[in-house]
């Protein structure tokens, strides 16, 4: 059996001879002409098309001496006897010959090729199934023409860039300067549940909510990864905004893995994790000289895998439905019943709430804890916790613009997104309706549209709340709407 070795042969300055000038020769010459113009044709008749290609033409019948000085020869006559003679003569001269459609007589065969720029794809069946080679070549050619394999040099492939950003625990001012800039420059922001709408609304990019809340349509982590990758592959600047820090129970690691798999460039911008936010906004130092010299971040989920590391201060994330499981696990590890525990809900937000007690007390009591909540346990929980600097501030709900200029050292300004356009998504609307008036000390109204919109969600306002309005018109409207 004949075997053929696929290789690329150097042909510059080497002459190639075609014997025969019919359709078969035309077909072969078209392929060879993509690589060299050093082609001669010997034939009594030559196809018009070949004639117009401008190669050296010798109008005559084949003779042995025609082979002299050639590097390769293609025998393309329609006479098998002549082709056989060419083969034998070429062997005498030590020239390799291809006899068209006759692999037995050929020293080399021509693959079916696709040539584009510097690239050549050659398909060969070892000369055994030419039809199949041509079929494959045509299929590949269609893919090449659709741009499948090739990247044009003038148009570098567009691959976006992803910034995985920690948004902090809630207070929108706890965002890094770097994150702020990246969010300003982003084309699209994909944000999670724990990211406040006040923060997201500050930026112009397209926003996509990728929360995982159980009660609504929710994204699984894999679907989020796909969504990030999809936008990046479209060449967009993607800001992936996550609550707290992306690398503390934030699944940032999985997102990077997906980006790496697709060769997408990325950066990671850390955020203030909930433990740090809660610690600062409740005055619980996580370490303290002589009292606590180690701290561990743990999770209360899943409950059958709760770990109790040997650290002075323990911080448990994801505890809303696992408080007792966590406390039991800690007690089982031999921690003193008198150790102080603080459960901090909505840390750094206007509705921050703290539940405190000893390990023994809280194990015995039933506490309704709503998410997001952290549990901190250790000797460093001090007497200031309920009377902390943050809880002393008044909470003012602003319906419209803050024309008064409420001083931030005295007030926590509670955000209310009253302008609802088609772009206001489900998350924003829910947040709007989710302002807990029990935490509010004052409402300031400077927009008619806002107070009307507010009235649709809240039928009445608790009496303890002070109402201030920007002018008489707004005041009248407020009174009319709430019948006061
Ligand atoms: C999936 S983890 C995300 C943690 C986040 N990557 C971080 O660094 O804070 C969600 C948990 O973080 C905690 N958490 C996040 N924000 C919080 C907040 N403002 N107050 C209390 N706990 C919070 C809660 O324990 C919540 O169940």
C-alpha cells in the first residue's frame, strides 16, 4: 500500500511543469497558483481561462526533454499511456510526478486546500477518497468564511473586562474609591441581593439584578457565571457587584474560575465585609488587647456542618435561620455559658438592629432574626453596644431631594427611589416598598410625585414620625393624601 507523508515543500525559485491544458490541469493549476507563479504548461491546446492566467505556455505534444530543469511535474493529459510515459521519464530525471487521479503512478498527491492569508488547511485521504477530502474541505471552508477560525489582524477579537467588586455591607458610602470609578465606567452592572438600590441607582450603566432570593425568579450561581461571561464576550465592561467582600462567603472564586476558562480578563476590588461593617457600626472590636487576640469568620449554613474554631471572637455569617444551631454547636465545644453574644441584623443600614445576651440566655430564648444577620460571640462585646454611635443618629426618609442639607453626622438619610421608570426593576420597587417606618424618625417631602408614589405603598404614617415639607403646595398634598 502506498503511503503519503503530508509536508510543505519549499518551491521558491523552482519550476513546476504541467503537461496537459484541459479542465483537469486548470483545476490543479488554480490551486498551485496560490503558492507560485513559476508554472509552465506543455499542451497542443490550452483552455482559454488558463491562457488568460499568463503562465509560460508551450503549444506542442509532450516529449521527454520537456522535463529538463523542472522540480515537480503534474501529468494531466487525458491519455493514460502518455501519463505513464511521463511518470517513467520523470523517474529517469529524478523528478517527482503527480499523475492526475492516479495515486498508483504518483510520487506525490495534492490535498484539497483552503488558503486564507498565511494559513493553509489541507485535507487528504491519502489519495483513497478524493470525494470525501473535497467534502471535508468544503465544510471547513464554509466555517472559515463565517470567520470561525480566523481573527483579522486589523480587528482584534473583542473580549470585555470584568471587575468583581465588593459593595460593602449596606451603607452606600462604604464603597471604595476604586469601585466607584469602575462602576461609573461600566457598561453593565450585575448586582446581588445584598447590594442596596441606593448604591446601584447612582450609576448610569445598564443594571441586571442577579439575586438569589427564594421567593422570586432567581439565578443559580452557574447561570450568574454564564451571564457575566456572556456580557464580557460581547466586549462589555462588566461590573459584578456583590454584597460585602467578594471573597468572604461571596462565591467570587467560582466566578473567576468561569472567567479564566473563557480567557476573559478581570480584576477584583475588595469590599468591606459584613463582619467589619457590623463591628464598626455596633462598637464591637473584633480583637482587643488582653481580651481577644484571634477572630474567626464562620458560616451557620449548612447547619450540619457548623464549625467552631478555637478563636477568641467568632463571627457567624448566614445565621438568620440557624441561631440556635450555631449557639448549640458553640456550647458543645465547651464555650462558657456567660460568653456574650450579639446578633446584628442589617448592619450599617438605617434599620440596623442588635440582639444581645449571654450564650446561655440566648440558647433558652426564641428570637425572630431576619436576614441579613451576623452572630458575633466573644468577651469583647461591651456595654456600649446598644448605645453605639450609629444608633444615636436620627433617621430621615427623604421623599425627593434633600433641599435642607441634613448633616450626615447627625442624620442617616434613608433612600426612597420615587421615580419609577420602565428601567426600575423588581428589586428597586421592592426596596422602595420595603422601607421599615418603625425605624424612621423624620420624613422630609420635597416632591409632589414622590409623596403620591409613597402614598400608594403606605396607607398611613406612624404618629411618632415628624413630617417636614419643602413648601405649602407639598404640605397641602401630603395632608390631602394622608387625611391629616
Ligand atoms: C452570602 S453571605 C455574603 C457575605 C458577603 N460577601 C460579605 O463579605 O459580607 C451573606 C451573609 O452575609 C451577612 N451579611 C451581609 N450583609 C449583612 C448586613 N448588612 N448585616 C448583617 N449581616 C450581613 C449575613 O450573615 C448574610 O447571611
